[in-house]
C-alpha cells in the first residue's frame, strides 16, 4: 500500500497548481513568434499513406498544426470546429492553407479512426490527420515545445507557419474563427 | 499542508443511499432526448445547430453534449476547461456543493434553472445569474418543442443511483462460464485475494481515527477507503445460448452495480449482450473473443483478443511488402472459432489495404499442411492453426516451400518454443504481450498475490497480472467516481482518466504488467491496442526478438 500512496501525492502536487477554472474572461489566447526545427520522422495519414514530416512542413503553403486525438473531449471538438470553419471561410483559397492535426493518442488513432474523425467535421482536402509510432509523435511534440505528458497539460495549441518566411506563430488558447482567419492573413494568406 | 484542504473537501460525500431504480427510457420523448444529448440529432433526424467560440457554426453531431458533459452528464475537466454537470438534479433543484472528482468541486452560486431560463441559457449563453458562460459551451438554436424534449431528458439523467450500492458495500459479480475450469478458478481466486486485501485495509482504517483521516486524504475518496467490495460469483453452465437466461436469474437475485473480471474459454457474446441491454458495466473479462464493436458502451476489454493478432499480422505484411511484389498470400485456417477470429481480424485490415485479396484454405482433418505449402511454393502462408497441428506445421516449415510464414502466439501458446531451430527462420509470430525479457521487471507488481497463490505456470502468472489490472482499473475508477454511483459515470471516469499518457493517481499507461501500453480514452473499449511480430531466437531454449514496433500502423 505504501508504494501506491506515494504516486498519488506526487500527482496531486503536480496538478494542483496547473488547474484553473475557465470563465468567459480568461479565454483570450496568447501569441508568440517562434522558430522550430522539424524532426525527420515518417508519420501516417488518414489514408494510411506514409508522410515525411519534415518535407510536409517545408512546403510553401501556409501550414497550421494542432494536437488532438480521435476520442478526445472538449478541446478537440472546439479546435476541429475551428479548422472546419476556416476551410469553409477560405472558399476559393482553400488550397492555400494546409491544416495538419497530429494525434497524441497514436495507439488508438489508426487511419480508419482518423478518417472517420475528419468526416465527422466535414473536412475538405487540405486537412491531414497524422499518427505514427509513440517515439515519432513524441519527437514532433517536443519539436513544437508541445510535449504533453499528462492530461492536465493538454491545452489548446495552434501553430501557424508563415508562407513568407517560415517562422511559426504559436497560439495558446482557443480562437474564434474570425481570429483564426485573421492570424492566417497575418501569416501571409 | 497539502493534506488538510483535502480532508475538508472530502467530508461532504454526496452518495451513500441505496436504490434499485434503473434509468430506462419509458417513452419516446426520452428516446428523442437521448438522441439529442448523445448524437446531436433532432427528433426530425436533422443535426442540431451549434455555435462554438462565439462565431463558429458547427453541426451538433460533432458537438454533442456528451463530448463535454459526458454520458452520465456529470461533466469533465479537460485542457483546463471545467465542464459542469448538466443533470436535472444539478440544474433544476437547489444546487448543493458537490465533489465530482478530486479536481472538480462545484458550488454554483447561480439561482436554480427554470425551463425558461434553461432555454435562454442554451440559446444565448447567459445563466440565471446573468453570467455569460465560457464560449466553449456552444450556443444551440433549438425550437421550443425540441427544447422541451431535451429538458425532459436532462431531468431524468443520472437522477437515481444505480443498483448494487449500500452504505457500506459495493456489490459486483464475476461471470465464469466454465464450471470446474482450473484457469477460471485460479483467476477468480486471484481477484478475490486482491479484493480481500483491499477490504482488510478498509477494516483497519475503520479502527483508528487517525488512520482513517490519512486514508481519506491519501485516497481522495471516502468511497474507496470505506466501502467494502463484495464480489459474487456467477457461474454459467451449459451451452452459450442458455447463458442469457442464467444471467437474468443471477441478476434478479443479486442486482450488482457492475461485472468485473470474468472468464470464458469460448464466446463472451451473450454476456456482452446482457451488459449492453441492462446497461451494466463489465470491466475486463478474460476472453480470446471480445465482441468487436465501434459503438457498444458497457464492456471494457483487455484487447481485441485473437482478432487483434490477426489484424496485426495483416498490418505487418502490408507494411513489409509496401512497394514490392507481394506474391500470393494464403491464410490457412482450421475449423475453430480461434482461427475464425484471427482470420476476421486479418481480413479487416487486409481487405482495406489495397492489396490483392488473400486466399483462404480450410484445413480439414484429411488435408496435409505440407501438401498445401508444396502446391503453393513461394507464397506467404498465414497459418491460423492450433497447437494440435504444431508438429505438422513444424514439418511443413522444415520443408521450406514458403517465402514467409505467420502464426499466432495467442492461439499456439507457449508450445511454439518447442519448434526446432531450423523451422524458426521463416516463421513470424504475433505476440500480444510485452516481450518476456522486459516483462520480468513487472513481476513484482503482483507479489502480494503471488505470495499467496503461488502461480506455477506461465498462464497462471498471466491470469494474476490480468486480475491485478482489473483491480487497478477498479480502484482508480472508484477514487475518481467520488461516490457518484451511476454506471455511466464509472465508464466516463475510466475513459477520461485512463486516456493515454494521462496517468493521474495510480494508473499510468506504461505501468501495467503484461501489456506494453494499457489505456482507455473517452469511449474506447479495448485497452491494449498493440501487438508485436516476433521471431524465435536460435538458442536451445529460444527467446523472442521483435520484428516490429508494439503498434503497427
């Protein structure tokens, strides 16, 4: 029993500080400009196709990246509704933006699960959902300084890569769809 | 310093009265309400319209109430966003402060909702105190009729505790389908031993007030610290089509809160169906034949069993042969449910993998494996045959006709270690557990039971570890449930708190014995999703080397 009690205490100490009660006033997002180095890993997309992640991130389209998983509650639906809505708003500019969602539950997120997820959000071409080995996914999360060791830290994060100079805008928090579109414009859309 | 505040918030446990009322759906309106709540569909069949984050329209089918408030309606916490309960009790009756999980305490200061103020809130996002709700909570445009249906549903949602709970006891049952089966008996004893150890703890807590306070604080749940767990044994006899009636009879006599563990050497389907229809959670039965379903809710399995091994074999083959000429792929199956499960799993992947169809040959008693190999020289043979055919498999492997061969550890068991060295080099084996040399580090997890039960075979060690996993999942769930004895809430907390990498409290996805990773997420029903492809080493007492990662995409 003694063995088992210690981890509980530890997790309490770790999480007690990070918990905040969300309310209408504190949902503004934080914004910063970053530069990241992409790991050379091969991931799998919703069609089961292999994807060289570094190549994908080096395209000259505008890229947005977020971290979700197929069965996640609360923040994933909100993030994904944001992606879906952006695609809707882009109209003829649809193919100027490449939306990428990276699974943080690669064990469960098989191509089949990811494809169904995208269908549920009425995703159009240009929105890819990527899974892979646990190590490769960890490498990607670390590269974006987004390593998510536990659930309390799974905060909504969106990253946008400028099509002009390759720098990244880091957006921490949930954005409304006008805010998201405005951020894409600033990044060169 | 840390413990004090915990003790305070623990003293107001809401749940302790027993009841036998079950939530059901006596009328059509409730059925429609459930569809709105769970699926985001209006009675008309159209999607509810939701607005998220202020201005983002989204179909209600991707924004169902359950994706945040969960199936039980008790809410969730995720990504720093605290979703309150949305049950009738909490909305329409005088809200009392409640502790839902160890991180979530609600003390709503707003007035109670009326039907009208609820409708106003759902449409406009302002609560009866005039507070504008966080815009993560969508705004829903609903007509009055539909609104009334949803309200009616919420008033019923998690309104009475599920059966099987008394002031001092939580009643559970273990279903065993093979009377006299030694493995089943051993497994049941392992489970009982673990539960008895917990109950002894409860007894000792009760004696010393100081210990009691410590236990409450440490376990963060009066319930886990103070309720005795009673596990009944429900033995089913005769053929599977008679089990349902037996289950009903047991249930009438002993209306338990949930089923835990359980053992069947054959089908689990009738028990699965029983759980689904009575809405009784069933945690982790030991079976090679879990029901494979994307939507069923009530049974949590260790894995997809043999089906999963079959699927892993197909993924491995597809990946290994990607971009090459695949040659013929032939599944050889014997006439058993095991071979059928393996084949179904294989086909579920292979048929969508873009490869040419795999042929299947049924191995009848008269046909020779070696002749099949010889007639199809150079093919990849996927051999779903059991250990009765091991000698034949060995001969056929030695004859060297095939390009590569695949077999199942789950089906063949540890007899594969007896294959002669020459037969090993072209044989790949699906292995659904952590590799043996690493698994050694996890043996200590079950010391407290193995010192009582002295397991003598690899199977018994495995059963002990499985019983241990059941016990861990149950203990953590009872802590997180915090006295909210609703069956759906039990499954909700397991889904939320056992999501991957999200180890809170006792349970981490990487610290279960037996499986490399073991986790659930919301709605996920198979804990282990991985499987290795291994080969036997050349040594006299061979070991295993993995030829694939744990998860094969």
